[in-house]
C-alpha cells in the first residue's frame, strides 16, 4: 500500500523507486521472493528493486542469488555490490560490510546472476563500515572504485 502511494507521488517527477530487502532477522522483507511479491503487487512501472549483495547475504549467510532470475528483470533499477566479514549471524550488521572481493559474499555469483538477467545498469557501494569513516574520502573513493571495477571486469560486466 505504501509503495503504491509513493509510486504515484514520484510519477510526476519521473522518479523510479527502488525497493530493497534487508536480510537481518529483525527486518520485515528478508528474501528476494518476498520483495518480488511486493513489487509485483504494486504493479507500477516506476517501482522496482535495488539488489544489494550483502543485504541478500544477511538472510542466513545466503550466497545463492538464483532467485533474482525469477523477478522481472526490467524492474532491477540499481545494484549495491558489497561483501562482508565472516561473523556469526548474531553479529551480522551493516557495519560488517566490506568492498567486493575482500569478504565472504560471493560477489562473482551475484554479478553473474545479474548479467544472466541482462542487467547492465548502475552499480554502487555503501560504506557503512566505521573503519572506512576513519579514512580520508580519497582513500574510500579510490578503494571503492578499484575493488568494484575489478569485480565488474572479472565478471565481464563492463
């Protein structure tokens, strides 16, 4: 209901809304399938997904991204490419994020799944890791760019 209303409010501005699942136990929408159910129920062309490799991983250490193949591929509007520290589920949180290729999230599988779906849109990172905040903006930008570019190049997503 809320996403449908937001979709109507955004339409006159030509905006697309990205619905994002977060796999933490305390979250309401934890799985790709649940997010897909909501986006299909909204049934608006400007309401779709942002898929975040780490937020998917948060649901039981998931590294199986195959459910993405079942969503409407034209509804994938954005992607966040992140990995994470290997910690018990009770310690998982947004502060455990790390750049692609440096943690336990299978970012290669994530990118290959998106590529299989025909996704060739925006890829970004989210730097919620406190130790990154202690670095200079230049360090964060350089490392985010370098690791993201390397992952995209490795998976032939450029």
